[in-house]
C-alpha cells in the first residue's frame, strides 16, 4: 500500500492488449476492472491525464523479439498526470503535482566483481512493465519531472520522441548550429521531433516521406527541402538539395529499405544515427563509402534524466512545440492503435484520460 494516506481504488479503467497478434488494434480492449497498481518504495502512483502511443506499443503487441510479455498487458511509454499517492521513502511534496514520465529506467551497474558493466541497461515502462494506457500508472520518483500548469496532452506528445531525438542529434551526433540534417519518414513522432530540434539550432533540413501530403505538412513546419520516397534511390535528390555536398547528419528509424540511400546522402565526415528499423534490421551497407568518407554509424535509444531535463526545458519555454495528429478518448483506445498502425498519422496519437 502507499505510505501516503489516499483514497484506495481497487480497480481502474485500462486499455489492454489481450493477446499477441497482427494487427494489434484487433486485440485491444477497454476494461473497467483492471487491478490498480500500488506505489512501492521510491515510487509514485500517478492518475493519468494523457498518454501517447509509440511504435514500441505495436512491437509489444506483435511480439518484440526476445520479449516475453504476459497478456493481457497495458502498454504506453508516454504519460502525464497528477501524483495520487506515494510509496515509502518518497517526499509527500509530490502529492498533487502534474508530472511527465521518462519511461526509460536505467538499471544500476552490476555489483558482483565478475560481472563487468557493458553500457546502459534500460528497462522500459510500457514494455517490460505495465505502462500509461490506464487510469493509473506507477513510476519511480526519479523518472518524472514536474511540469506545473502545462497542458498534459501537449506535454505527453513531447515526451519520449523529443528525448529520443535529442539524444540522437545532440548526444550522439553532436549537432552544431547551421549543420545540414536529413530526416527520413517525416510524420512519425521521432522524425518530427528531430525536425523541431534541428530547426531550433538553425540547421538546414531535408525530409523524406512516401506521402506527398506529409511532405507538404513538413514544408509548413519549416523543412528546408522535401524528397518523395517512391521506393527508388533518392540519395541523388538529397545531394542535389545540399549543393552536391551531402548532409552532415542522417536521422533514421526506418532501417533496411532506406539504409543505402541514407549512407549515399552523407557528406564526408558525416554521421548516420539510427534508433529503429521498422522495415527490417538486416540492411545492406557500403563499407567502402563508410571508411573512405570517414562516416560514423551510431546507435541511439531513449535518453537519461539529464537529457530529459535539457530537452523539456525547450518545451516549457515554448521554444519547441510537439505536433499532434489525433486525440482519442480512452474508451475508444483501440482507434488510437488503429490510427498508429495505419501509418497515416502526422504527429503523435494521444489518448485523453481526463
């Protein structure tokens, strides 16, 4: 039970993924009687105001390789809400505050002398444990930030995608003001977040999409150049848009189908940064071009709380605003999964729990 006295609510409303399968939306159900979680030591119980979907929600529903999910499950790695109760060892000042979640929990380094550290071990709320697609969710107090009077829908739309894009551009690629950035698959949350961050730093941006309508929307948001991805090698169009030089940074989450064009689009000394591979992991690359042009191939995922504070400061100041595609009431949650699964969205698909 929560250490802080609060009204105990035994069951809650939730959007559950009932079983493994594709399409995921067909297996999504709204329920009124899921057991409400309780806050353990160091944790907060948060009454959800808004949640957002990511491709991770679909991967969980389809069976992410190596993940043994117990169904029915609650996904959701983006969420904002009001702290309802606290666990042991948590300051009561958290009660009643509106907070935004960073779902990436970085586990501590191993303490056994024979187990060497091998980089960050990330546990994801909404993947490895129950997520934000419910009336309540639990998170460590160390993984939320107070967002005050900010709109919870806009904050939730900003959260994980901007954290991911920030790490890709700033931490991994070491973006410098005025550089050129290619962003594939504009319309997705991370791609649009990367566009907003690159624009904030005065960068030239080139974006791709299979949909002409998404390219027009990207132009309206300030993309410098747009390239239609018709399935052919579009790298010549990118190089033409960059004055034949190529781009300094490529931001990609599509993977196999566009990887060769991405590598060909880079200028000498450029960096390719990937955070996903929705079209396949087994891409064919060009090692000669990589070593001859001294290119960097960088992997990136999620982000630390320090990075979360840095990028969230841009949201709280109004410097960067998220792009919202759809807001759907919680009781119609299956429609949110259906919208994301269609691939037609431009911006974040949100679920309103208020």
